C-alpha cells in the first residue's frame, strides 16, 4: 500500500497495514527463518548495536516477519483514535505466547513492593502468575469485583502500593465485562498504569486505547490468528519510548520471542478478522437466543442478551458482544459430561478463536481440581458449558446443539 494512501475501512487496514515491499518482490511477507542477520562491514555492526542505525541483529531481538505482525496489530488497535489532534502512535512487541506478553508487561512495569489491582474471572494462567509466581518476587495482587466502581476506588485509596490496574473484558467463563473508560479514568486519577487483555474482543470489537488504557495484551493464539495454528502473544503500549526501551529490554532478555513461521500464520489470519468476527458474532447471537429458549438450560451468559448484568457495559464499549458465551445445563455435572459426549460437529476442546465451534465443560476439564467453593466464587457451576461459536452455517451449529441437548 502506498504510504500516502490512508484506508478508511477497518477491513482494508487489516489486509494491508504493516506490509512493506519485499526487497525480492515477494507478494507476501516471507518467513524470515534466520536466527541472525549479517552486517555489510564491522562498522555497520557497531552502528546497529549502538542503536545509531535501525536493522535486525538477532531474531530474539526482532525479525522482519515479527515486525509486519506487530505493525498490523498496532494499526488495528489504534485505528481511528486521535491523541492531541494526531493519530495515536502505538508500538507492539510480538511474543511466543499471550503469557510471555503478560510476563513482559508485569516485569517491565512492576518492582518488589508494588501491587496489582484486578478482578475475579481472569484467564487461569494470568491468575496463576499474579497470585503464585509474582508474590515471591514481592509483587502481589488485590482481587476485587471491578464491576463495582466504588469498590475499585475504595481499594485504590486504601493501598498506596497499588501501581497497576489489570483488566480482562469480556472475561472467562461467565463473560463478565468491566467498564474500561471508568476504570481507566480512576487509574489516571490515582496515577496507576492501566492494562487490558483484549483477547476475547479483538480490536475489531473493542479498542481499549480509545478509553485511555496504557497497555494492551493479546493471546494472538485466539481470534487474531483465527485458525488455531499457532501459539502467540503481543504487548502493545501507547508510550512508544517505554516500549522501545524498558519493555523491549525485558522482552528480549526474558527470551519469550515469537518465531517467524507463527508470525507468518498470524499475519495471514488477521487479514480476514473483520469477516470472521462478523460471522462469529452473528452466529453467537443466534445461539444465545436459541439456548435462552431451551427447556434444558438454566441460564445463558451472553452480553448480547439484555438480561445479562453487564449488557449495558458491553454495548457501551464493544461493536458487538462477541463470539464467546457460556450456559448452564439444568442436569449438572453428569448432564454436562453427557452433553459434551453427544456433540457430533462442534468440537470438544479448550481454547477459542478458531473457525470451528469449540465447547468445553469447565467442571470436568479446566476446573476439575479446583475446590467447589472456589469454583462458585468464579461462577463455575457443575453444568456450565463454555462455547466459542464458530463460523460454520448457523443451522448446523444449532442442529448439533439440539441433538446433544435432547
Ligand atoms: C484471555 C486470555 N488471555 C491470555 C491467555 C494466554 O495466552 P497463551 O495461551 O497464548 O499464552 C489466554 C489463553 O487461553 C486467554 O484466554
């Protein structure tokens, strides 16, 4: 795309942003499967190491295939957002996984004595790092219900050691949402760093930078890749200087770098994000309506339904409530197991963000060994089923659910 052509449509940005003309005129970015990069002469090596000349040195530090993916996601997360009358500048660092991106975020911003304010229902790996891995390093977490802004402010006022607000919205598996704009404002007011996990929504449905968030992380493993072909993650920040210095140093020394093949898969997956999400979202709404009317179902958690407690929060900050939902079977644990076993087209697995419909039963799978009281705290009942609604034809998804429910 010519540098002076500014596309006005989200889908055009998803297709073209981040791409640079290949020196050998390949149409698509090549997979730069090279651990290291050569210097024309020793002086060039010196200039690159000293930062006087831009250029690649070693793939743990950066690679042209990563750069295209980083720039594409940065363009999508900042699309249409202005800051001080100029388009928002954002820098991304691609990682081996969502967890690697979260680790860089936390360790480049926090030190011993600092605290993180966050909410229940985080992704399990994020909760584990915050509550088990970081405390021996002197970084601890306060977990509260951040849907209640008074509780959030009370917690911040009570503890001067809180340095970061960390949110995930919508969150696992009850699809709870928190108010990004109100919480970002609170973070600004009290001098906190605000970070958001935007994995479930994707930048097509929700742009946390628009609401004042400082850092965004994604598990690109999910909807951004879109086909379940690679694990990956990204950390994006609106403080470009911080991203180029502290965050970059942390990322390259921790060594959780991406690899060129996975970056290539991610780049190509993202080109169809708008198309896929429109279909995912349309199907999810239809499934939510179908399940809500089914006699075997006690409850449907989908923010597109007006009765969901976070419906208005979701609609305020999201283009559409998304592709993830969960529902409770009246028949409990055994009913959940039986239902899962009867599925014929929809797939029994964890994870999300793929073209096919995926279902998991937390009580017999991801949360099998979690004590019952803990499960209840997180809204995980015995009959709860989590669903990533895919892009198959809607009549087939509903037919499969129907035969498994009846
Ligand atoms: C919301 C969310 N954030 C982060 C992660 C971690 O990402 P990864 O598995 O790519 O490390 C996941 C993984 O499922 C997730 O669902």
